[in-house]
C-alpha cells in the first residue's frame, strides 16, 4: 500500500528534477520594434571585414520585425563559403538559434546609431549589448560591446553587406 508520505516524497523529487532541467533565460533589456527604415539593407547579411579575434569573424542578420541574429564564425580562406557552410546552411546551428536563445536578439536604429542586444548562449543568462554607427545602407561599424558581467570592450569593427536569400527564419520563443 502506498502511503501519502511516499507520494509526497516522489512528487517533491519529480518537482526538483523538473526545475533542475529547465532553462533559466534572461530577458532582453531592449524591446523588439519593427524596423521600417532604409538606413540598412536587410535582404542579406553583414559580416565583419576583419577578425574580432584570431580568425573569428562576426556575422549578423537584420529582419523587418526588429529581430537580429549575431554569430561568430571561424573563417577559413573563403569567408563567404565559411559563412554559408558554418551558419546559413548549417541546420544544427539554425535549429539551435530557433530553439535556444543562442545568437538571437533585437536591434534598433535611431538616426545613424545602431543598437543590438543578442543572447550569447552561455547558460542562457548572458547577452551582448552592442552599439554602432551606420556609415551607409551597406556598411556599419560596431564600436562598443558589453558582454558577460558587464565587461566592456571597444572596437572599430566594420561590417559589410552581402545579399543573400533565403535568410534563416527569425522566429524564436525567446523574443517577444
């Protein structure tokens, strides 16, 4: 015969296991707002024209719904082939972006200022907050990164536009 005490103990253990397995995800500080401007092209992606560290470049995509994706890729000889192989056509990476708060975020443009906040994916509690300046509709410069535990770094990382279609889906349960 199963006692009430046994049922209560099993229920408590199952509850603890379920809580322990759930992801704790930080909220983005920025709000998603549709992008209706023409300051930046959005029918492709932007890539950093120089490495952010070692041979790692940054790649970002902007969407009309105000969503952005930011990933870092180890680039080999052919940068565009690396971007397509390791990101744009890589179903594992695209699935991770869609199902986990990895690289996905939001952006806003005010005059020639660009601001982005994207999940880093390390424990789902960290985001990059990025500030930049728009040079023209196909070039911008990322100037300031704020990362894990508020660490701040300054760059003049130039991003150039590359037309690409179809872009990965921007749908994510982590962006409201």
